């Protein structure tokens, strides 16, 4: 009698094990299917706009319009503007933008010295990162003097 009880218990454990294995496999299969619908992920786009030339101490607004596909991104994980004078990136400053509506983030600043300044926005949203760059001529600057400007015009 003991032997048949053991056999019954062993069979019962095998049955439960098989049922659990099927349940786990079907759950994994369903989650994989729901994550892979054949959709192509959208791209995080950032359009950076601002003036090309300003005077020293003039108020400047540089805008970063952030979209994911055709949808404006109002809830980016991180947006920061990095500003530096041409040839002096080691002394760049990270500045938090003012958030506007419809996916637009704004940098409000002024430049105290003449020169060519680089502005690069760093945007992280929708598990992507985008960092376009522009430059602003402040005061009296020879436009052809910058090696950085020549590099960015090729991109």
C-alpha cells in the first residue's frame, strides 16, 4: 500500500510540474508576442533654432522642438543646453531650459563677450538620445575663422 501511494504522489508531482511548465511557456509566449507587433519604433527628432548673429549682452532665445514621430514630446526624461565659446569646450556650461508647450524647450541667455558660441542641446526621451548643435556669432566675429563651424556645416 505504501508503494502505490508513493507512485500516486510521484505522478501527481509530475502532472503539476508539466502543467506549471505549460503555463509558464504560454505566459512567456504571450508577452513576447505583445511586445513584438512588427511596429517600427519612431525616431526622437530635435529641431534646434535660434539667431545666427546677436550683439553682446543681447537677450537670446534658442528653441529645441522635440518630437517622437509626429507627436510633440512634453515629458522628456532630460533636456539640457550646453553652451561654450569656440575653442573652449572644457569650460562649457549646462543650462536647464524653460519648458514651453507642444514639445518646445527654450534656452534664455545672453553673451558677455564677442566670439563664436556653440550651443548643443542634449535630449533624452522615449529611450533615445539626440544632441544637435548650432552656433551663434556674438558681436564682432569673423565668420570664416572657426574650425568648429566648418565641421558642423558638413553634418
